[in-house]
C-alpha cells in the first residue's frame, strides 16, 4: 500500500505501470484532503507527481 500526501489540493498523481507487456497509465485527482491510497503491483516502474 502506498500513501501519498500532497499539500496542494489541485495536485494529481500519475502512475505508469508495466504489466504483462502492456503499459497502463493511471491518472487520478487527489481527494479534497490530499490523501490518496493506491494498491500497486511490484511491476510499477514510475510515479510522477504533477503540481
């Protein structure tokens, strides 16, 4: 479990995962309180936080 906390409420979290030779892009807006919990597989290779 990965817990990410950002001070800015308008921030977004982008996750790029490699799984079974396919590339998935996950882009989700953070909730109002700025917390986002994600269940990630070990195959995830990159996490990008845009503010």
